[in-house]
C-alpha cells in the first residue's frame, strides 16, 4: 500500500459481468454528503468529464446539499458494494463487493473547491492530487484487498493540507477486460467534505481529471494475465499521478 506522505515530502510529478458502487461514506448513506447513482456501471471513456466524479452514461444520481466534516489526520471510510443492497454473492458476483475477477488498483484523490455541494460540476478540471494507492504487489491487487475488507476503502486525510471544502474521490479500476483499448472499467464516487485542523504547510502539485488518464497508458490498456492465464503479471504500473513515497 502507498499512502499519503505529503506532509513530509513534496509530491512528485469477456468475463463475469459484475460491477460495484460506493454506498456510504463514514456510515452516511446515499444522498448524505455523497453524490451517488443507483446504477453500478463503470465509466470507460477516460476523456469524459464523468471521470472526475461519475456521471453520464451512468444514471440514477441523487445529489446532496450536505458536507461531511472531517479533521485533518482522520481516517475516512468509503464502503463499496456490488449493488446498493448487496449482502453476499449473487448470479453475477462471487462476493458482495465486486466480482473477484475484476482485478485492479484502488486509489483516492482530493480536490480543494470553493463549494463541495457543487458536486459533480466542480469535479472536472485541474486541482486533483492522489493521497492513497493500493495497486499490485506480491500477486495481490488493490481489489483483492478491498474484497478482503468487505468493501471498506479507508484513507487518512493528510494533516499538512489547507483547511476548507474538498471533493474526496474514491476510485476502483477493474482491468479484467483492459486487454484492448477502451476495455478498462473505472468506478468512482466523490464525497463532499470539509477539512479542519490542517496546518496548510504543503501545497501538493495537482493534475486534471479528465486529462491525467490516457487510454493507451500501460496501466489502462493492459493484458494482466500471465502465461498460465492467471491475473498475476510480472509487474504493473498504475495510471494517474503517483502518491508520495
């Protein structure tokens, strides 16, 4: 796992059809500080504005006027499920989170905004920085870790960033069909948060979403299967900016 260390270092520049959806943040359900759809489908066009905080062609969104208060240094927990009401395996997923065939990295980004309730409209564009990444190590994917934890995706908010309102973007990237361009499946949701207690001593370098993801990046268009047909390549480099060491 690579997690945020921006307070000490400057930021460096045809399988099972199953999906996933974030159904809560810090125990708050849909419509409470998080813009979530009822549709658990992915975004597959890396150039779409929907890459920031989800959106068309995904449907069924419910907006929220609430902002979740968090302290710098606190852990925030997002909860992923195959559907909003999943309790276990079903006909298209072998567990309640996401089918285990959907290997890939998971990550978390932040973007400082003037008004977090302007979600998803405030999402597209520059200002995003990655604070956490679990990609691939010792034949274990970020998605494997997510499944082991029952869908709980936890991230610690950096202590050194400025106070204010932010969009907190949780992302799952499924690579089971990424062997041809346009086959990678991005799942993301943005929580509306207000951070307090930060020192403001660091200003991380930022990237644009869409923009930071390129369809031909070897972490997006990639055949993850080894010579035995198992989803365990010799190595893997995730897309997007790197979190600090």
